[in-house]
């Protein structure tokens, strides 16, 4: 999230952070309540909804962590200098948390699917009363969290992600309520595993996408929206640049893409304007605000030391 987190913190003056903390606390409490009730009542639908609620809690937690790290760094800019070991700060903590989230949630979702298939063959009695009460309370909690996150979703990528996840959880909670009502009125136990499967299938693609993005960031792959060959052509077209090599583009954390490259220039006196133009192109056309560019005269390009890996 990067600079957007700093802008959010400065612009809102703590208002959005307080709302984030309120949504985080509210959803965390109901996540635990739903998980315990699912265990006590035997409801798979409620367990799958609690798992989906976990993604909301972690998403908001990552947004809060990113904002706090960025604010601390903004207040102490020297802490990321060459005198520290963490020269890129703690931005990757967000990515590691996202990967852990995907692995854990994927495991719970697969368990729910396997157990639901087993219960479709042999239906299990579920206590509909407590299930219905907790599902309704969870729906109300999601509505409150949805309202709390609505303002910040316009200003922060991470908050927007959590906001959309809460929106999806509203649908899941409504499904659990439907299952509870059906069981309460008809004793049709199949409603619980069927709704559980529906919620699990709703979660699984999002879990896969989250894990895939986290892995791509950790292996330092180029962002999907950036064509590296196009970046190379664009940099080569900057006036004064004769050649571009050793180009690397990767993502540090969500919303923060970085790049490094070697630029061979035609005349050594063109150093400053070439650097300014190259950085402007990366910023304006690809959203890359942090770029490390090494310039070298064309005559010395053959002497450039390339990494052996």
C-alpha cells in the first residue's frame, strides 16, 4: 500500500484508523463466536462462514499493519537508511501474512468440503436455534463493519480489499441464515452441508488468487499489469538512452512496484536529464515511483559487470 497508507493516515487524522480498529475488533469477536458455535452445534455452514470471516479480519489487520509501519517510517525516515539491516522496511510482512492466510484458509475450506460430502451421504443433526441466532448476529456485525470501512475503501487499496471481502461475507452470512431457518422449520439436515459447500466454493477461488499473488511477490516476479519488454522499449526511447539492460521489475508489497536498470547513454553530459526523464516515464506510465537506475557511457557498456545468476 505504501505511500497511499501515509496519505490515508495524514488525511484522515486517525478517523479511518479508528474505524479500521473498530471493524477489526468487531469481526474478530464474531469470528471466534461463529467458530465456537459451529463446533458446539455441528454446523458446517457456520464453520465455513467463520473461515470467510477470518479473511476479513486478516485483511483489515494487514491494512492496519501497513498504515502503522508507514506512519512510523514517515516519522523516522532515517531508520531505513544504509545503517539498518531492513533496508526495505517491513513491507513484506504483509505479503507473508497473506500467504499464511491463504494456506490456513485453504486447509479449512478443503476440510469443510470433505466433511460436507460425507454428511451428504450421512446427514448429521444440527442445532438450528443457536446457529440461527449467531448467524443473524454475524450478519449484523458484517453490516456494521461494511459501514465502517466504506469511507476508507475510497482511499486505500488494502481497506478496499477488506471492504469487498466483508461485502462477500454478507452473502455468506445470509446463506447460513437460510440454512438455519430451513433446518429449524423442516428438520432437513441436508441444508447445512449444501450451504457449507456453496460458501466453501465461494471462498476457494479467492483463496487461490490470494496465495498466487503472495507467491508471485515473494519470488519477485514482475507485476501482472507491467509488460517488462514494453518497459525496456519505453526506457530505450528516452532521449539520450542508447541501450537498456539488466532491467528488473518486481513488487515490494501491494501497490508498491519497484524497478532497477542499467542505461547506456550517448553522452556523459546528459546524465541528469536522462535520469529525470527515465524516472518520470516509469512513474507516469507504469506507476513505478521507486527506481534504481545506473547510467554508463555507451563506450563502457561492454565493461558492465553482469550478475552471474
